[in-house]
């Protein structure tokens, strides 16, 4: 009887992770490059066409006949005839040149990475049919296509008068300081306006003229349109026109997407962006998944969504898969953390291209608006924050400072040590510091390649500064910068939202997660780390554990009171019915499903940003909203109406509940190292112990500094930390040094410190702007973004500003210095002004200034300032600066500096 396989695969930017089980219970684990190649190293020419190689493919059968071999320097290429997996000898079609020896090579069958992963697991050759497989796939294919602008030729159909909707956008400039503004091209190739009018209540005022459809079809065909996106202004209230257009175009085009099938939200621009993105990606994703399905079989193939759930591959929307890999990691982390009895944690997933972090507090956290590239789209997703810092992040020197990322070496050419001519990357940094063991890599690595790239940077620094720094100091500088960037990303999902990182454990995974996790934990004041058994493959593991779910939503936009609350109960019932119908299409019967969440989105009337809470009836929901509002924003506004923006419901497949067993207290045993290597620790090279996970028993203890290796990841156990293996294969790292403090690099390394503190100060200014925008009632602030935030030093000189309005930023320092010439601000003071005499621009620009003191209030550090444009400030005419004004008061209300909290005049008081 042939085996059946359950295969789960996550394709990331650099590596593809694979986990599978067969019908006999055997577990398979594979990690391959995401470009669909296998890497090896040529060792010796055995005969004219036979090559002895070094590899780590773990094959027990020859499945490589028909693969193409090429050297990474492109000097040799040949087809594989056969492979002796015992002797590790490849037989090729062409004679082998002697200069191939010692070089890295790649093998490929030009198939998608998930197909290669499935072949390695099932050991299926190119000429053989796959066995029975249930395949689950998570992929960055859609993300990459969107970022690289490699989607389909798309047409955008929109209500008449709005053809420039997505060109204008929200008028925000991604790089506000750029002298030459380069507006990104829209994703669509053609835009056509549709003459139709539906009012705000959904009443049809002007129907679509059906006689123009043939002309529209002809125009789209002439333009060679592959996919069509349809978004009409008030269709969220009544989609009749969108549906009619889709039906009329369906005989002529395979890919047609209407906005109301993707979101019922009022926001026209985001709904349009969502529809265009989905249409732009559909042919690409459809082709990608069809290529996989045609090889492994369409029988039971599901796709992971950004929300951490599964959907049939022929029924999902491409917009919902853009964060599927990171979502798989968070789901996997939640499963292993529950087994370890940890219910509050921060998932820390460091891969080859980026690092993804998420907060878990007894349940998964969702968000429903995603920003990807230049687009903001409606798509349910786990609340994951991403930073471009991974093992492949490029380390560089720009003549002034060191930098890490955001560019990545990717899987090709990869870091310098991969031997394909790549740049110095974080992987190289760890290798050169002795934090990686080159003998334990899954692919061959070349230390000399990394040393060569480091030497180029050292020479550049010497040429610019006249001093040659110590190599190890520069490497430590790169590592510190990467750690700071990743720690700041964690702060965005925790401290910036009112949650203390000290209340959480860290769950570290991804191929590079264990390399940096102790350093990240120390920066965040975290003293407990969980390292899963399959840390290097956890995204794939999470995909294997994911359940089928369906989301349903409804726009409300009404003041929340007890009468509306009664109506919501009926609305939730309707959403539940809708979601259950979708689940049934996936083979999940009503008795196999349940309502997982009922969310209500509340905001103070006039605000743009809403807060998500669980719906629990009127009084409890209001109370929870106020508590969450205070937690995030630090204040509460009394006597303001609360509005329901929308409601959402999640229906899910029932799963086996995890019964937490009493954990056995394991006897501590000192682990025995496999071998030692040289590593740079505490400013000197030392002999450090290296442990192999498969050689350790339950309860084994490792005290840092040391390395713990498995086939797919490396963990650095820093000094002051202790690691113990649990009885389920996971490891717990505990800070045994009670003093948690950040390790600060020597101040002599100015090129490192400059980048570190730039990142720290910029993040503060960024967070100031985010909170200002979310709490604002003004369209000028929440939509036009006409505000600025900055940090000044104790002399009121600008230190850092977020990318806000330049005209504001240029005068904020002047404003504070003019103010300080006449008064000293004490701790807790807040001053407000718009007076031109004190550095104001025009009167609608109102400035708030506060001093920042040390924790004990005994030393002034600097100042925080923000300035916002108010739409109406009075005066003899609407707006600002009337040309016939004879004095300042005729321009509007003049605010001489006053204490905002004391509300008394500071200067010019009569």
C-alpha cells in the first residue's frame, strides 16, 4: 500500500521550509533555497563525466536524473544523468572541467520551490508521478510580484469622475524630503470611467448604460488586458452595478474582481486599492498555484492566508496571502508556547530576508488593513510587524556610518559566504565572529568570501577616516545595529501600544532567530525565551497546524447606543450564516465549526482610527473600549459620542483542545559539548563549546557563552543565560544574571553609535506621529497628514524628526529657542503657541512643546515638539492669511505662549 503524505511548505524570500508526515507517522524536515535549487560543492573529478560532491540533501534514492547542474560562477553547465547517493557521485552528460573542483554549484529542474520540496520529501523523480499528497502552501509569491511590479496587465473600472482616485491617493509623499518627486506608477495599465450613480444610501440614481459594454470590451481587448478590477463609489451600500459589470465582462475575461466581494468597507480609496491589487496578482498567483497543482495533484491543496488560516487554492483571493509565511510562524509559535505553558509571548521570526514579530496574549491578534508597497489594502491578517533585517541583510558603510539593510542579498547571490559573489551580510557577520559553525551549514560556505567583503569595508573606512578600525569591532557594530532595528520593531507592537515587554516571553524561530534572540531579549528587558524544536522550520510547522477559517464583515457607521446594540445581534447572526456557508464549501459541516470571534470596531465620533474589541453587549463593550483607549493613548475624552465603524465575525473549524499537562520538573544535567570553535566573546577570541541538539537528553543544561546547533538553525547562548531542554524537544533560555542591561558598544565607534541612535530617536518621532494621527479628530491631521513631530536636544537644536512636513520642521527649533529665551520649562510643563514672534509660521499651525527630563526629574535631556495645521483659526476670511488683513488678529486667533495644562499666560500677561 502506497504512503499518503501531509506536506506543509512555506516559501520565504531566501529559504523554503518543509515539514511533512506520512500515513505511517514518520516526520520529514527539509530546508531548501526559495529559487528552487539545491546547492553542493565539487570535491573531485572521479572520471571524465563523474563528479564527487559534498552535499546535505539526505537522499536515499536517485531522483536527480534530468536536473540541470551549473556552477555558481556560470563557467560550467550540464544535465545530470544519474546520482549515486551513497558515494555522492554525480554522472553528467558533459565532460567535467578540472577548475570546477572546490566551487559551489546548483541543481535545478526549473520547478517551483514547493514542488522541489515535495520531491525531496517523497523522493519522487522527474519522470515519476507523485504519491497521494495533501499539500498546504504559504508563499511570498504575491508579495514579491507586488513589490517588484511583476503582476498582470490590469484594467481599473471606476465611477465617472474618479479615474485619478489611486493616482492622487491620500496625497502623502513616501519621501517627503526628496527634491525630485517620483510618483509611483499605478498598478493598472488602463483606467475607464463608468457612468453610474448610486447615492450614499444605496439608491440607484443612474443605471449603467448597457449599450456601452461592447465598446468597453473592445477597448480592453485592444489594450491586451489580462485582469479587470471594478470599484464603484457607493457600491458598499448597493453592489448592483459592480455585479452587472462583472456579469457583462465574464464571457470575455477570465479574471474579474469587484470591490464588494473583497470588502464591504466605506473607504473608497482603500477599497479600490484592494481590488486593483487583487486583480493585478490573480493571474500570477493562479499560474503559480496551477504549476504546483499540476505536478503534485489538485486533490487536496490549500493555501495559507495572512490571517493564519487555510483556504482552498481555487477559492482564495491573492490579497489574502501576502503575509502567509509570517502568519504560519505565529500560529506555530502559539502551538509550541501553549504546550510549554506560556500564554503571553512575542513571536520573533528572523529569516534570511526580514524579521517578523507579533504579540500573543492568550489569543491571536488580528488587523484588517495592511500596507504593502505603496498600497493600503483591506485584508484580514495576524497583527505582524516586519523589518528588513535578516540573515541576508546587506551590511555597508556609506562614508559616514555603518548600516544594515533594508536591501537583502536574498537566495541569489546570497551572503558573501555562499560563494556566489554576494555582499557582506548579517550571516557573514555571525560567521566571522564565530557565532556560526561553518561545518554545520546546510549548504557549503566559504569564510574567505566573507573576509574579502569585510576587508573592502575596512579599507573604505580607513580611506574616509584615516584610521583602520579593528575588524571585530566593526562586525560587532553591524550586529548591534541589526539587534537595535529588530528590538525597535518589537517595541512597535508592544510598548507603543501600551504593553510592557517585561510581561512577555520571547519565542524565537526562523533560520537566524536563535542567533540574535538573547541580545534582543536584553534590549527589551525580557528574561525568558522559548526555542521550539523546529525553530528553523516553524512557519511550515504552523501551516501544518492551521485550521480553516472564514471572515465576514459589515459596515455600520452609526452612534453606539443600546438600541443599535440590539440590532447588532441580528447583524452578527447574518454574518455567522454567511461565514458558515463558506466553511461548508471547504467541507466543514456546521457541527464541525464554531464562532471564534465577534469583533466590534469603536471610535470617538470624528476620529478615523477605530479600536477592535470583542463584542460583549453594550455596557461591557463601552467599558472595554475606554480601558483599551486609555491603555494605548494615555487619556480619555469624556462626553463624546462613540461610533461603531464596522463589525466582523470569524467562524472556524473546530480543533482538538489542548489540555495542558502538569509539567515534569526535569533533573538538570550538564550537557556535554560535541566540539569547540573559536568565537569573539567579551572583546577577545575564546574557545567556546558547541552542542548538537540531537545528542542532548531531556533536562540537559547549557550555560553561555555557547552554541546549540540543529540541522536548520543555530542558537547563541549568551553569557548570563542558561538553556535547558524540555521534555517536548523545546528549549527554555533563562536570564540567570539578574541585572538586565543593554550591552553598549564603545563610544569610540562613532560610525556605529551614529546609526544606533539615529534609529532610536527616529522611532520616537515616528511613534509620536502615529499616536497623533490615530487620536485626531481633524481631517488635516488624520488624512492630509499636515503635522510634524520632532526631538530637540537641551539646547533646542533638532536631533531627529519623522518624515513629516518640512516647513514645520525647519522652524520648530527656532520656536523652542525663542520661547526658552524668556522662560524655563520644568518637568511636566506643556506650552502651546502659534505666535509668529515665537517661530510660528502661519496662525493655523499650532505648536505644543514639552521638556524631557531624566527619570528622577533632576536633569533636562531635551524637548519634544509637535505642530499641527488647524483647518479654521478665525480671522476676517475663511482659511488663513487673508490678503486684506491689516493686523495679525484679522488673520485669526493669536495664541501667545501659554501653559497648556495651567492655562495661564506665560509671556505678555497683563
